[in-house]
C-alpha cells in the first residue's frame, strides 16, 4: 500500500458526460501528479500540482482540468468524454529530500470506460 | 521534437544481470525517472537521477550521463518477479515529464 488513494476504482460512463476522479496523496506530500495510460498511447503525464499551485503541464486536453485543494487532495475533471478517453488514470504524490532527490508513490488508479 | 528511446523487449535468465538502456533528446533536462510496472498494476517508482553518476538501491542501480543524453537501469540477481515493463521518463526544462514506450523484460528460469 503506497498510501495514495484514488476513487473511484472503476467508472463506466457514456460519451459526452463529465466525470471527476479524486486523489488523496500520502500524508505530508505536497506534489500530486496525474497520468493517463491507454493501450495505444502508453503512460502519459497530464499535470502536476505543488502545494495547490499548478507546477507543470503535459499534453492535457482542454476538456480536462485539475486542481489541488488546501487539504492537498486533488481532482481531475474530464468533460465531453469521448471513446478515446477510456484509460487508466493514475495519481502519484511525491516528496523531495536533499533538494533534488524525489520519490514518487502511485495510487492504484481509476479505470475509466467510456461507452 | 522530444524523444525517449529504450528497447522494446529484453530477455534474461534468473540470477543474471541485465542492463536496460535509455537515450533521450529533450528540450532541457531536470531529471530522469525509472519505473517498474507489472501487467495490470500501477507503476512503481524505482529511481530519480538528476546528477551524473550511479545510484545504487539494493539489486537495482541507475546511471545517468547528461552530456550523452543516456541512462541505464541495472538489475542484478534477477528474480522471476522482475518480469515487468520498465519505463524511462525525462523531466524536461519546463518540468513536463516525457515517457519512453517502455521495455518489457522477460525472465527465464
């Protein structure tokens, strides 16, 4: 158990709908990352937050948005869903030590199926 | 463009040593990650290298040469449970993380 929790574990929805995925980082970890993994695209970085602020952005679609709340949990919102959004969505949190060393901890993922 | 290259598949024998190479061309460099992922599971973080050199962590070691755009992951005393995909990822100058396609490692008894 990494200490990172993600809800829900599974989500089935229809095209055009909107869903929210939730991530709770390990206690004390300030950074949260979101990743998407689909069969044809592999693992892709979506976005990173650090202590409530957006830190880095990957190839995240405009239909997707995220935020990190004061209690450090994060939500990824996916709207106008398309069939191609079906994927595993992972969240990870991280801690930095010695200024540069970083260790990431992954949650179990949310499996999204868009029908 | 940004590019991360690693072999698609490798095979090694239980008890042996295997080295998985990763070369990268990115817009800036702020660090390199290695992850292990078993089929159907979440990735597991293995290492994060920012400075040149070798970092050892138990049976796994990771090496980085920034001037050559090159890293490798070294796995010693291979066990059957090491059969997995190994992902190399680079944090570029904008802190965006770019992934390679992963190396599937098969361990034979």
